């Protein structure tokens, strides 16, 4: 099995771009998926968050693009605007040295006109949220009737978010001869149905969340409630001096309130929630990536699809309502082989709920109490 990018049968322009991105060894999902996709096979892949799925489908798609064709050859569907932009940015890097390479992101929450102008330039790849792509197709701003490759990224989330009929509408309008692949953290009933309806003898790939592929995250559980919770958070952020951290709340109001407390304590913090205009969300994410502030406070819905490298710590300021959210939250740290740390705050009456989440996650954890000097003492959960 090929394990190094330099060994792949891909064009030299992309090898040069990959080297600039400091990628050498491929992750497990990349080792398994890239050769199959390069060979023209369809794939349905299950892999944990943070294991490198974007390059797993991005490298083969960019490799097979021929700019001289002048039409949309590849389509990538994803559930959120943030993920749409991140995939586009990653693939732009991969195609940096390919003459004439062009990729466009289309998503809701932004004016149609800039997207229309970009689509008129005949990009080879369109990365889109389903609803906005449907809008452009109905207005004849883009045609995908000759598309050769289509990928559903975060397929489980996308179909679970109510996009099932939209995805089917789009898939019904691409050629039956297209190569279709799905990448997902879980294989839900809806993912299986789409695969059965639209894929022809797909290769099934599974990357288990074992030590080799699971993010290396040290998890701490800290019992605190009321005013003690905000004081504990501020104390940890100041003592550890994390360059970049994320704090998760369950409500929009909670994100705004918490940022106010953090700013009063002298910390650089911003919030991200569903009430914000997309333009404002984009500005905050750009500032976060550029290290203009240190602490991003977000709800689960607003944080869907956010994939920022080198997040040092993830805080569950409030215990999530869904077990899956916990894995998504802590998966923001410890990416790309780096080590990360996560914290979950809980009160006495939340102890049973926390135990259920930790059992579901299957990860080792450390119940601790924070001492006056900032050190931890192991305790019972």
C-alpha cells in the first residue's frame, strides 16, 4: 500500500503543492481512498472526524480535472457554509500550480451575484451546500449534466439536517456514468439508501477510531457549577495560555453572555451562533484563523463543519444535548497527528448524563479537581 504522497501516480504540479502544504505521509483514510478513486471506483467511506477526509477525495478529484474541457467536472456537496469554504480553500491549494485550475464555492447566506459571476468563468469544480446549488441550477447559472465526479462530504450530517430530498434532486440531474463517493463519520440509514440508489458496486472503506487514527486528546472532567464554572474557565485559559481554543455552549444566549465575561477578564474572545449574519460569521472565522483572538465561543449548530487546524483545547462549558455532539466538540482539537486537550464541566445532577456520554465516546478520561495553584488532582467521577 502506498503511504507517501510522493509515491502517488499524480501530476507533478500537485506533488509540488502537497509538499508546500507540508504533507508527506498519508493518513489511513487517504491511503485507502485515494488509489481507489484514482482508479475510477466509487467509494463509501466511514472515518472519524479529523482523519484527513478532504484530501482523501480532493487529491483524486483535482488530479482528474482537465481545465481545457470548460465545464463543471466535479461537484462536492457538504452540509454547511463553513465546511464549503474550507474544502474550497484546501482544493485551491492542491490545484495551485495547475494552469487554468478553477474552483468555486456556492452557499446560502451570501448574495447570489458574486457566485453567479464566479460560475460564469466556467470552474471545473463546484463546492456547494445543496439548497444554494439547487437555486443556481434552477436559474441556469450552472450546469452539472456533464459532471464526471460527485462527492458527498459529511454525508450523515447533511442527510440528517433535512437535505435528503435536495441531495436526491441534484443526483437525479448528473450523468448515471458519474463517479460518486460518500465520506461520513457514521453510516446512517439515509447514507445507505443514497448509496443503494446512486452508486454502482462501491468500495466500502472503514477507518476504525483506534489509537492510530483517533485524535490524541487528553480529556478532563471538572465538577463545577454556577459562578465557579466561569471562574474555572477563566483560570484555565489564563494559566495555560492556549494560542487557540474553542468553548461550546448549548444556547445562543449562552455564547453572548460567556464572551462578555471573558472579555471583562481581559481575554480575547468572540462568539459564533445561529443568529448571526453569514457575513459576520465569515469575518469572525477569518479573524480566528488569523489568530486575531484566542477563544471562540460557539453553539453546536454554528460550529458544524468548522475545521480549524491547531486548536489547542476544546471546552464543554455545558454538557451537550446529544452524545454525537461531544465527539464533534472534542474532535476540534488533536488534529493531523497533534496532541490536544479537552475539558467538560459538570454539576452533581449532571453526573449520570456525563457518564453516559463518556461511555458512548469510548475514550479514556480524567476526573480532576483544580487546585489553587492551577494543578490538577485526580478524583472520582
